[in-house]
């Protein structure tokens, strides 16, 4: 039941049909991500290839992130029974193995140009996404995906993951595995958490889910809790927070100064997901998820114009007041999870609020896709994002509310294919550890 006394949108047939229509529209629009020559490209407003990609490069290149996220999303579409998705997944898996994998030194390079490597950095962030794509491919039944998964997981274990730290403790290498900078980051670890959960689901390996739980314990239960639920993103080599890092780069797309509001909401859902994956969704995990969400919307929501600011200072004051698309998408997905896990009407209210903003300001109803960013007055702007470069966040915003509460998008899609839809606001049972657990797994 929502705060206004009416039934949940999550259970309304009309709303579910609308979500399905939006998801199908996104899958159709972003098919053009695979160009006629088989390369993966970022799209402009009309769905055409951006000449040098996003962010703009000096010459055309193919970005690892674009390939991996396309594979992940179209694998979800394939699991949902959408024709045409399988070919994109298969093309993407082959592209990752044949073009982005370094056959000499191992690992996966960040971008390739027409003549070979264009940006040969090997990033923890990128390898997390390769693992996500491989897990999705395995779940969707692609034979070559398991080889990719085993390979990238071995690289992560050897080059990035620190068992002592319980985190990926190297951010970037050059092609020959020389560490590039004295920096440790949370963004890459957040996406590693996501990919480990998907890999655990796809392979049946509980140790991968337990590793994701270590990331949640370290970054949310300790670091976010210690900073009033605003998570420091940037650290030195000793894992000491660098709170002033990139103070002069407030619009950096991956490492901005301050606390990133969209990540607060994304972590909130991942906290729940790790509890689901390990069958131990405890009261403490739910408290953490609710605290991250509450601090995120409390500091980030623009009460006057709607939308979420990109970043805030450590006292919660807005720093970058632009309204990006992906925090709204994360807010939609997370509020749908919290509404069902807790049964609290406030999350239904937020779910509707996020969708109202997206439908009014972000969705291009005429051409398809979402606009990636607006200024604080909700007027379209460019830099650092151009065109419509992303299906990943918006598709998850459409699919996760439709699917059962699960540890990952792929897990949710596969769970639905194996049984009836989990009802909204499920009763919470007791796990072996004494905490609440979402049933239906």
C-alpha cells in the first residue's frame, strides 16, 4: 500500500505493461549500438553512431564499457524472451575475447581503435564489467561466456583483488601491468560487488557472493557509517579517505569530488542484494540499505525542481547541481527493492517520484532512449555526457521493478523464467542467522 492509500504501482497491470513497453523500446533503440561493421558504438540523440564515441576521442574507438554493458543488457533481454538479443550477446562476447583481451600479457584493455589498442589501460572498473558481461552470457546459455568468465575472474584474482584488504586494491595498470597511480577507489569496487553477485548467480559459487559481502562490510558498514552515510569514494594506498580529491573536477564522470548521490542509492540496493545472495538478509543490512537511501535522497533530491544532484560536500551541501539520468534510474530500482523488502509506503512514494521525473524530463518519448544529463533547471546540456550513450541504467530501472527481488538483474530474470512472479511487499521470514530474509529464492 502506498502513502496515499492506493495500491502499489509495482502490482498494477497497467504500470507493469508500461514498464515492459519502456524496456522493449530501449532494447530496440540501442540495437544500433552494434554498427553495420560489427563494432560497438555510442549513440547520438537520433540513434546514430557518434563519430568518435562518448566521451569524444581524437579518432573512432570502441570502448570496453560499451561492449560489456550491451552484453549484460541484451542477455537480460534474451532471458526475457526478446528475439534478436542473442546475436548481440554473441557478438559482444566474441568482441571482448578477440579485440579487448590482451593475448600476450592477459587482461582487457579499455578501448580499441581501427588499428588496434587505442587506450591500453587495464582498469579494475573495466574488468568488473567484463565479469558482469561474462556472467550474463553464462546465465543466458552462451557457451563461450564461461571461458570468458573463468579468464577474467583469474585476472581479477591475480591483479586486482586483495584478500587482505577484502577489496580490489589496484585501480589501473598500463598494458604491461605497471600500476599507474597511487589511488584506491570505491566506484570500481561497487561494480565489482555487482559483478560478483551476478557471477555467483550464474555459476552457483557462494564464495563469490561472500566476497561481495566483504565489500559491503568494508565500504558501507564501516566507511559510509563513519561518515554519516555519505561514502568517501577516493583513498590513498593505505586506504585513508582523500576527502578533497578532485576538488577542482566536480563534473568528472567517474571520480568527481565529494559524495556521489547516485552511488548512495546504488549501494543501497547492493547491500540488500548481498544479503539475498548469502541467504542472510539481516536487520543490520536492511538498516544500512535504508540509511544509505535516506541520506542520498535527503542530501540529493532537488525539492524545488526535482531530480538528484550529482555530488554533495561532506556536510551534505550540493556541489555539482546537474541532474544526471543514472542516479534517477538507480533510485527507481532501489526504491522498488526497498518497497518490497520492508513494506514501507515511503519507498512507493519515492518510486513514483523518480518515475515522474524520468518520464517528464529524461525519456525521449519521440525518438527513444533517455537524455543523459540536465542542468539544475532541467534543461538539456552536454559534457561530460553526450548523445544517448547508455542502455544499462535505464533498462535496469525498467526491468528490476518487474522482476523478483534477487541478487542481480540476471538472477532476477532467470528466477522469473523458473517460476511465478514474487508478489510485492512479501512477508519477511527469519534466516538461519536470525535476520529477515526475502522469500522466493
